[in-house]
């Protein structure tokens, strides 16, 4: 067997690699910087388990309860610190950790590479908090979850395709497993982020030790990127930041993100979390400058999770359409840019400045929503 699923459909979820009984599959980075499964033909026994497991080949149109809330964490200080939206993730994570459980989410390592890691202590929670806008590396995390799920409660947070991959790999539901996925319009290339960081380090002659994509120093809906170096810190509105502009222009997403299988109607998580961008329009009394979350409850377990944290939130029930109107990526994928292939050819040649001049042209759906932030900031500056 040479290919499990067509390359442009593979999400890199690692379910096939984790399930292979002969350890014949490795996840190998392609020229765009995304990891894909590669089969060692000498080890493969053609059992077909990888194909039977792949969530792209075996989608099941999962029904969701679609019970929706607009909400935010009552602890505003903690919400300002690193959380992207209304800090709902932290409340759920703390419940699991307080029950001696394990929380698994995306964290940067010391070289600014993004990996899913497991934590069992509240003091490590800050590592997971906050959205990181690039694809995270899962490695053998699904096998780790299977090895521990009978003994401990586990909360797994990831993109919808990562949660689908985990469920496909596990093949059955476990009472101890809780899953959250994020409203997701796509993941950009880790190679692009690594190049951006390297250029920043050269330009500033300093090492980047922390990157915050959603600093609320300029507000939640007008957020900034803050780059912490060993000796200084730079804060820039996301609408002026070259990496964010490339991300939001949709030029550098993984190929499968332009035709995503894991939108509303095919959800595998218990709860979906996102930003409630339409809050001022639909629930002005719920607007909170430290961040407002959109919560979609997909399963009864999700209901149970929300009920266990809701007293620590300010919340209101809302309609799915109200969430979707500010987050169209819940239903539709971004358009495949005609010049995407050229972009990835140029990635090896041009610097980030040149790439952004050449490729940042028109706004994506996500950018149109977030673009409102730029106009608000301009108004503030004029005052
Ligand atoms: C790549 C990406 C794209 C997104 N696109 C949208 C969007 O279009 N619209 C929208 O409303 N919301 C989007 N979100 C979700 C949103 O930014 C918040 O993550 C979400 O609302 C949860 O916020 P919070 O304050 O409750 O928790 P936070 O403290 O922000 O927690 C975020 C959780 O997400 C996990 N996480 C962070 N980065 C990644 C990653 N790269 N891969 C997998 N897991 C990760 C963290 O481990 C943590 O558990 C996106 C998130 C990501 C990572
Ligand atoms: S067919 Fe079986 S042995 Fe071969 S790569 Fe797939 S899971 Fe592994
Ligand atoms: S299981 Fe996941 S990583 Fe493997 S081929 Fe399918 S989508 Fe790709
Ligand atoms: S858009 Fe779809 S395929 Fe792409 S990372 Fe998000 S969930 Fe996965």
C-alpha cells in the first residue's frame, strides 16, 4: 500500500500511524512543512487497518445536540492572561486536573515548535492556554491516551480533525474521555512560522522565548501579537502583523483545510469552542472586553461538562445561526487560492516581507470578520 488517502485530503491526524500494528508508518514533513504518513513497505503486512481507521475515508456525519451558549469566565484577570476568547477551556481543564486527571493540548517547546503535550498539574496550564496559529504536532499522543484512559480522566483539546482522528483511533467511547474542538478555519504551515521566527531573531539579534497570538492588551476583538525575546518585547496589532496577515489571507493553510470534512454536521467532540464575534449584534449586554466565547454542546457528555462549569461563567443560551453568522468557517471552508502553489515555491526563496507584499491581497472570510478590529483601532487612535 502506498497511500492511505489522497495527499490533499489527509489532515495529518496520526490515527493511521498510531493504529499500525507493525509500526510501519511515520509522519514525514513535506516540502510545505506539513506532516504526512509515509509507509515503510518492508514492514507493512497489508492488513488495511490504517485505511479502515482514517477518519477522512470513514466519516460518519455525527449528529450534534447543537445546544449553544454565549459565555465568559467570571475570573476576568485569568481571562486576560493568555486565553484567546472567554477562557472557557481553563474552567473545564481545571475540573479535570482537580480530579487528578490529565489535560492534553498544544504548547510551544523551547525552540518554538508546537506540540500536543499532556499535563497533570494546574501550574502547567498556562502552557496550553491560548490559540497558536499553526498546525500542532501530535506524535504518539493517541497511543498515550489509550494507555492511560482506563485509569484517569483525560481532556483532549484540538482542531476538529484531530479530535476526529483520536475518536477513529480509539474506536469506542470511554467514560473517562472528554474532548473539545475549536472553531477552525484552517492551520497554517509550521514551516512558515519557523521561517518567520528565524527572521525575527536575526532582525532583532535576540532569541524569541514566547509568542502570544492573542494578546488582549489592545482588546479582545482588536487583539495583538506579542513576541517576547530574551531581552525585549514587541507588541503589534494582529492586523499589522505579517504572519497573521498571511494566515488570515488563507494562502498558507494545509491543503485539506480548503475542503474540510469536519464542519457542523460532522462533529466528533463533546464541546466546540470559539470566539463569539457577533456578541455586540445579538447580545450587547454580554459584551466583555476580556473576551467572549461561543460554545456549542455536541453531546450529552458536553452538556455534563458545561453544567459543571457554568456557575463560574456569565452565560446565556443562544442560537447556532448567531454563532455561525460571525464564524462562517463552522459551515464552509476557505477558497483554495489560485496562487497557493507559487506561494509554497516562493517560501524557500523569499523572506516574509517579500512574501507578504506578493501574496497578501484579498481578505478571507475569517479576516473580514476580524478586520472589523482594525477599523475600531483606527477610530481609537483618531480620538
Ligand atoms: C488554528 C486555530 C484556528 C482557529 N480559528 C478560529 C475561527 O476561525 N473562529 C473562532 O471563533 N475561533 C477560532 N479558533 C478558536 C479560538 O481561537 C479559541 O481557541 C477558542 O475560542 C478557545 O478559547 P478559550 O479562551 O476558551 O481557551 P484558550 O485558552 O484560548 O485555549 C485554547 C485551547 O486550544 C488549544 N490549541 C491552541 N492552539 C492549537 C492548535 N494550533 N492546534 C490544536 N489545539 C490548539 C490549546 O491547547 C488550548 O487547549 C481557532 C483556534 C486555532 C488553534
Ligand atoms: S496496511 Fe497495516 S501494516 Fe500496512 S501500513 Fe497499514 S496498518 Fe500498517
Ligand atoms: S489517518 Fe489521518 S494522518 Fe492518516 S491518512 Fe488519514 S487523515 Fe492522514
Ligand atoms: S480546517 Fe478542517 S482539516 Fe483544516 S485543521 Fe481545521 S478541522 Fe482540520
